[in-house]
C-alpha cells in the first residue's frame, strides 16, 4: 500500500488516494482471486473453472477448432450439473485451492441444476421498511419451502445469483475451517485465503436503498434464498453438515446481496481485457473482488481494471500526482453526461459529480 491510502470522502464513502506521484502504467495492486464468482451457464464448457480462460481466446484451442474444454474434475461421477470444466490438467489439479470450488461446491451446483429442472417440470408488496424486510426474511427462513417453490421457477439470472451466492457462502465456511486449523490439530486442513468475510462486510450495505429503488427485488432475493436452501438440503448427503448450516439462516445471504450489485466486476473475455468498455467483448460471468471495490467512480478514470486469468489488475492510465484520488469507471463512459448520470443513479444510487460531468453540464448550459 505504499502507492495509495484509503480515506473517507464527503461524496463516495471511502476512496483510494495516491500517496506519491505515479507514472502512467503503474500497477496499483492486483486482486489475485475473487471472493465469489459465477460463470454464466452457457459458457461453462468454454471457460476454465480455475483460470477463467475462454476457449475462444486460446490460440492452441482455436487451431484445433475446439469449441469447449474437455477436462473434468478427477472425482467427477460423470453426472450432468457440476458446471466445471478445465483448460488443462494443471488447472484441474490447482482447482479448489482457495476452497470456493471443491467437491462440496460441485455437489451444491449439481443440486441447483437438478432442483431447477424439477421445478420447470412442475410449473403450472411494496412496503420496504427495515422491519418489513426483516419480517419477510424471517418468514422465508421458517416457511415450508416446497410450497413457496411450487409457485414459480427461477429465471436464468436468478439461477446465476444462486450459484454466485453459493460460492460466497462456501468461501465463508472455508474461512472458519482455516481458523479452526490454526487452533485444532485434528481440524480439516483448509487452504490459505486472501480476502476475508470481514473484508466483505466493510463494503457499503445497500439493501435498504436498493429495495427503495427496486421493491420487487425482495421477492426475487427471497425466492433465490429459498431455492438455495432446498438445493443444499438435496445435497446434504454429499456435503458436511457444518456447511449446510451456513445456508439455514438468511443473514449471510443478505450480507452478500446487500453488497452484490455495486461491488462486482464482469468477467470479460481476455481478448478484450484492455478494452473493458468495448461493446463487442463477451461477458462470461461476474465476480466480486473486494479490494477492487474501494475505488470510486469517475467518468474520466485514471485507473483501468484488467483481468489476468482469475486475477484483476488495476493500473494507472496517466500520470498521477500525490494526493489525487484513484478512480475507475463503473459504466461505459461513451454516453453523454445525462445518460451516464441516469445509469449511475439507477444502478449505484449516486448523482455523479465528477469533473467531466460538471464540465459537460456547464458546456450544455452555455450553448
């Protein structure tokens, strides 16, 4: 952290500021792996579960006219639904070293797919005060889940949310194993983790503000949570009971959902990695890189995010002076200032007052 420090701002919570002059192209830091992520279902066979390599970005695969990866987990039973493919045996062997994808994750992913398939075969409120929100979640925790699920199947985006949430909760559970391993000789050996659940909780909680703007999201969130509980119950014979218990209450699920939208990054194909605003690049999924979430937005950013495998790198795009804030862009900045402000207000709940927006607004007023 020699190049930057975290400070409170009057406009965007905390932000990152340069502690010294930085030249263009300086790597501020690299998030080596995401806390939680999901690869969209349609890309599962085409994106390596370990390094996120897209088959269409691989020269060797393209020469062989390969359209999908072929390597599966070594413990795979061959059943449909694991959602895990690898570009190489090396990636397969390294898979799961941080615990977010493991035999437990495979079991839950399989249960999610099977439960969704069974729901498809069976298909036939706006009060958003905190007390109301809490009550709805409590009802979901105690209700007979099959009756709730019988009403409506999940959409594809809701299924991706369920998979994303499962990776976060498995990660949280693995952290507990890591703690136990340090104090109990007989505890299961857990891998060393980087970002922690406690770091996730330091991100801004947007539950209330999101539900004020999108009240129907509460029904969606509760439906996803209830579905995920059913899937975990279906996988109970294949996962430890301690892991299953992490899905019982709604608190951890709410903690992730409350920080999800504004703190996730798209997993774009690497061929467009340096052009993260490119309209033609393919978004393969999304991931939460906790440290990367401390950057505030600017429509004229001085830091660019670039995916390097499963890592996310943040690099300056011009010279930075000491004390200057380090910013990335949350949206495509090609639009006019009115459209940009509208999108940021709708998705991130703030009215952008960056220098570019102010200058362009002033120009409109004077012309």
